[in-house]
C-alpha cells in the first residue's frame, strides 16, 4: 500500500455497516406507501447512491416522493443506533492516520443531518477535516464532483490522494477525479463486476497504515 497524504472515505459500507439500517427503512416505506415487498438484494444494488433517486427507482415517481423521503428519514433516526456498527479496524485506522497528519475527508451520498447523527454516535467526526454530503454538489457519485470538492477544500495534490470505498460509485468517482482508489473487500459488491478496477483492494482498514 502506498503512503498517501490525503484520504477520502465513503461512509456507508466502508466505515460503517449500515446495510441492515438501509434495508429496514426501504422495506418500511415500500410496505407503507406501496404495499410492496423489496428484497435485500435489490435494495443493496443501489447502496451508495443518493437516497431520493433510489426511492424513485424502487417505488416509482408517481408517489409524493418528498413524503416518502420524510417517512424514511424519520424511521431511520428511530432505529439508527441499534442497526449500525463500525467495521473492524476503522476507528484505529482513522485515529492513526489523523495523528500522522494526514488529511481526511468523508465523501458520502448520505444527507448531512443523518451523517451527523452517525458520526456523533460512532465518535468519528473528530477525525475528518471536511465532510462532503449530497447537499454540497449538484452532481453526485459516480461523478467526480464530490471527490473534487473534497480535494479542493483540503488543498490536496491528486498524486498523493486516494478514495476508499465499497461500491462502484466510489471507485468511479475517484477515478474520474484523477486519483487512486481503494476497494474494501467487505463490500456487498462483487469486485469482479466493477466497471473500473481500483488501484488497491484491502481486507482490513488497518492496511491503509504505512510505516
């Protein structure tokens, strides 16, 4: 693993296991608003994309999508704490990189408020120099825009920056931004199906620590 100066991290599925949380919430609003049963596989196929677009994909655009979104978020906040956990080695790795003087950014498709709740609960907020939410950009992952905004805010050199993520959307965003990428092997996605291969693949977040 190369020693980088700047690390961009996705949140859901990379640092924090929110798969159960996301699935429960999708299944709740699908049943409530459409009497529809959604499979875990279908829900996780869009894991990492902005929520509103995924609700439209799964439930259609003929609903009052803002009402559905409000119900999703309200239910999510009710069940959040019992349905998330950090992946192994995450806190130690972020703390070590932070203490080494690395610049750290969180680049997530999760809305700002719920991101804040998760960071507060997991006590990770202290390690990030900037946080990019979908409210911050017009274009979202897999576009380069979120990654480029993070690099700009950190005044980072692309040659010493890397994007760490669990989905094709993270890898595509980092690649489009012109930086190296890391795919985490605890992802729900099959790495062999990635449209762009990552620079690195890791089995533990601790592999990011060099030296």
